[in-house]
C-alpha cells in the first residue's frame, strides 16, 4: 500500500501570481525601531518561596532599600525567604511618550522557588546608554504554581519567571528621528534586488517624481517632496499604504528533527529519475527457559537465548521521473507514487540537490 507524503508546504506564489503587500509590511523606516531596557529589582510578598540565605545579593539589596527608607538594620539580622532578586526587562517602542505603560518581564536571579503572588518594587529600567527610560512596579503574574514536600513536588509551567502587564511607566522619551529631515531611508525586512527595485518604482509612480533611489538591495533612499516639508508623518502615511509585489527566492527548508519540509513554489527541478526502496529490519528476542524434570537429582535451570531476525524490503515503489521545470505539485505527485515518507523525502531532496537538479536553495535547520 502506497504511503502519502505528510509534509508542511509553504507555497510561496510565483512571480506572475504573487499578491502585492503593503510597504509597511515588508519594510520599515530607518531608526524607527524598538529599544531594549533592563533593570535589577526585588520581588517581595512571596510565601516562603524566595531566595535562600545562600544567595547574598538579595539581602544586601534589601538592606540598602531599608536604609534609604530610614530603617537601620544589620545585614546579619536579615533572614527572610519572602524576597527574591530579579532581572526586569522590557521593550521600549518607538515614539513612546511620557506616561505610556509597557509590559515588563521579571526573571529570578537566585534560587527562589516561585515568584507567584509577589510584588515587584519600584525598579528603574535603563537603556544601552545607561539612562533611565522607564520605571517598573506591580504584581507579578506567572500563570504557574509549584508545591512540594520532602519526598514529592508538583509544578505547572515556569514559576520563576513572570510578567507585569503594563507594569512600567515611560519617564524619558526617545528623540524624534523623523523631525526636520529632508531624506529618510526605508530598510527592507528581506533584502532583495528585485523587491527594492519594485519598491522604488512604486514610490516614484505614486509621487510622479524621482523620490526613491535604490542604494542597495536592503534599503531605498527617499527624498521628501517639497509639499511634505515639515510634515514627515503625512509623507510616511502616504508611503505605508502603497502596495508592492515582493520577490522571493527559490528555497527548500528541511528540519530533520521534526520531519518538517517547507518548499517554495518558485523551486524548479531539472529532469531527473528518483528510485526509492524501504528496508525494514525486525529483531525479536524470545528467550526459552530450560529446567530439569520434577524431582530429578541433577541438572539446573538455564535460559537459552533465541533471536528471530526478519528483513523486509518494500518493492512497491519503483522509479519516478521528474521532468525538467517540474513544480511543487509535480514533485509531490511523483514522490507519492513511489510511496515515500517525510523523512525519506528529506534524503531524496538532498540527493536531488547533490545531483545538481534542484534549482533553488536547500536549507537544513
């Protein structure tokens, strides 16, 4: 019985039938990007699941915090398990204004068992320039639990990392990189010569002038028209809605761990013949116990090993001929005819590429 190929196909449309995409979906303005923030803080209110005494820096941090609050105490006198030292990370979106709330991720640094039910104390979040851009505080949500005793424990999800939804307030704004500029650059998410050329042509046709120039396959340089002087937002809005048909390379992606195969429709195969055979080996151990007769005065019980080996070769396949210029449908139909499995198909595609018959890029992940 022939086996059908069960694979994941990502069919990228061919250049003649590809649908257009908006510029905002395939490119972004130079400098308009997210920025990463990081900070060190304390989570309090834990039910005995915080850092142990072996973790020194949470105790030191708690001592410093109490001193700033007017409470003087010796470090050796602090023995609490309701506090955990954490690293707080967040992403500052472009054009975020003061007072804007953003989500933060809280991750334990010490040996805390769980952050569930804890509260993150006020934590300054700094950027790569060591400037404070946001301050985080709030209840930590982990969507998990961890309970246990001396001999057994139970856990759901990951209790030592959690989120504080809208837990950070933006305190410092990033400079507006679009203000008072005569030129701006569009960066393609997937650099490609053809896509960059089509993008520049669409923009020039929209504004009926040489506004866009391709500087390289990954970016397009734009000159702001005089009628949009001082109004970069309106110019950017006019650009984002334009539709461009992006080009995609012919590529086959193989994942040998999961058996997933992704094939683009631009992939073509030269004339090649493919033969496939399955060899199945069965090894069965059936040991037999030999023992003396009842009431016998001599003899001993022994185990006699017995092994049965069966080799089966599936000859129901045969030779499949893939003609020159075959597309995805032709390839799948022909390989289905010889009864290959997804993992067999990975080896077949590698062999076709090695034979120089696969007109496309083969990527193995």
